C-alpha cells in the first residue's frame, strides 16, 4: 500500500508543466581584443521582473567603458507556458592593456556571471600605436587648472585625434586643440598626436575623473577609440581667509596710454587696461576699475569692457580689455592712478598682491609745447654742429700726427728736424716757425718744465751750428720721438 502511494505522488509531479526560473546569461563574440577596440557583448534574460536595460553596469566602469546599443524583447515558449525574454546588446571598451575579470552582476532575481577578458596593445596596419597619459599635478587646489594629456605615437602621417564631448556635472572639463609633431629616429618617421583637457575641480576632497573617449581617425575613418583609466586627484580647499571670487592662477596686467606729448587739455583721450589669466574664467579676473575716480583735473567716463575666453596649449586663457575714456583739464604732468590686483598662486600656495605704476604724461598748452619742441630742435642742431666740428678736428689732428711721425722717420739732416717741429706745432695749434727757445717755452707752458726737452733743443742748436753728421741726426730723431710719445694724445 505504501509503495502504491509513492508511485501516485511521482506521477502527479511528472504531470505538472515545467516552470522556467529567472536567468541571466552573457555571450561574447570574442574574449580577446586590442586597446581601442570594443568587445561586443550580449546579455540574455528570461522571466525577469524588470527591463534588462535598467541593469547597473557601474562595477565595470573602472576597467571598461560600457555603451548600450539596444534591447530586444519577446516571448519564449517553454513546454506549455510562455515566458518573457530580453536581449541587451553592449559595446565594451577596455581602458588599459592586460587581463581583466568582469565583476558578477546581480539583477532582479538573477545573477550574471562575469567573464575573463584579455586586452592587447593597439596596432594599425601591423605596427604598434603607443599611448601614454600625462597629468600636470596629482594634487590641486580648488578651481586650479589641471592639464591631462593623452599622447599617441603613430606611423601614419595623416592621422588625427578627435575627443568625444565631456559630460561631468561636478567637474569642469574643457577639450583643448589637438597638437601634432614629427618624431624622427633611426631613419623612420613617427608622429606624436596629443589631445589635452583643461580640468577644473570646484569641490575639495578626493575627486575621481573619467575623461571622454578619443577617436583615432585616418583618412576620415575611425579605427580606434581610446578610453583612459579613471584619474584620482586630491583637491585641497582654499584658505578660509580668501574671498570667494579670488582668481586661482597668475594674472598679468598690461596698459596702453597716449604718447607722452599727446595729452592735451580738454581733449578726450583713451586709456586701455588689459588683464589676462591662464586657467581662469573671465568673470574671475580681478576688478581694477574702482581706482579710476574723477578729480578736479581729470574726468573718467564709463569704460567699455570686453571679456573673452579661448583655449590654447596652456589651457584656458581669459582676457578682459577695459577702454577708459578720460579728459585732463590741468596743466603739467598727468599721473594715472596706481593699479593693484591680487590672485592666489597655486604653485606657492599663497595670496599674491601686485601693483603697477602707470607712467606720467606731459600736458602743456600749445605755445609751451611748440616752444619746447623748437628748443629741443635747436639744441640738437647745435649738438650736431659741435659734433661735426669735433670730428673734423680729430681727423685733422691725427692726420698731422701721422705726417709728423713719417717726417721724423725720414729726416736726414738737422734742418729737416726743425721742419718736423712745425708739423707738430700745427697739430697742437701752436704758432709756426718759432725758434728753438720759443718752442721750448711753449712746450713748458702746456706740459710743464722738462729738463729733457731743454737738453734736446740745446743739442739740436749745437748740431745746426757745427753741421752734425748723420750719427747726430739719428740720435736726435730717436730722442724726439721718445719725448713726443707721451703727449701725442689729443687730450695732452
């Protein structure tokens, strides 16, 4: 009797329809790819209580970038019952080279078992594509600009990088213009492509940055899309004593004034102030207009201010140009006010205060202005005339001195020696054709008493009267050159 009851229970359960339990599976076309190429992944779910496109894939974001292509839904017949079936198609890009184990995902009543994926280095036409990442700093201040650069070394000359649009509500990410340079080594040319971003963090603490993908194009076709690993930056809070609108980064100030002589009383002039800052928004540049206050001699009118922002290799560049109209009714020196500005230097980590003294400008009535110009012109004329006379005098002096030395070297008699004294006297503007005694007196009046000169003149006089030989002439010639050598200079 017991055996018959057991058989009846078994037959009852066999007669019940089969009920499929909720399930979730993953299918991959291949488990190996290269960096920049995606894995094509399909999730298949049966009898799930939620739509499969609501599944949370954030646990994969550390190693992969996940794009959802689309979802298919339908009904699957199992024995005598019909069950809902879903199929979600994904495109999964690796962020680095290596082997990765995908995290298991739990969704609704099912569990998705992760698989092991292998990622190799990127290649193009059988040659490697080398990638590297550079970060300007690992620690930053609030509102400090951080430059992140992706570099790709490629053998293709016409390749280019094109970044996707950044979407981060808490972090400001600005894509900078792409750069390209040529690398020449070992007889083969390679090209370095750089794509940079200017990143500004507005909140303190440890921040995690995920940059958008960068497509690698050649001949108008996208061959790879690189997604960078997550970047962690430690962001420091700004000191509490700083005002909330203080610029973080260096600020430069330039100015342009009318020419020094063109400030005229009662005439409208223009003063231009230009402020520039790297890594700063135009609205954060310091206000310098409050120092331009009208006074009894100067009237300042409302300024025309233009703010602009541009992106370059250094990152975000902000510019503010203030055109300030003014009139000056006084006479004399026009002194603009001193400019002062402050900014927080993220490199030194402290507040920096700077100032600029604008140059003075001369404001004179027309009569005095033209009088000053004529006086300056007359002074220049006299200076040129004096200079011309001096140059002419120098040329004459050194010409006569060369002639004097040449004549002394060629003398053959005591009479020739007396002739050379006339050449020396002409160069020094002394009287000509003086006798030897007077010549010695003139010498001493200019250069002081000299026993050597008096002895030489006595010897020359004696040689004239006794008709000295050639030996006396040579000795007297050498002695004359020795005596004149210290006073050859024009200043003697």
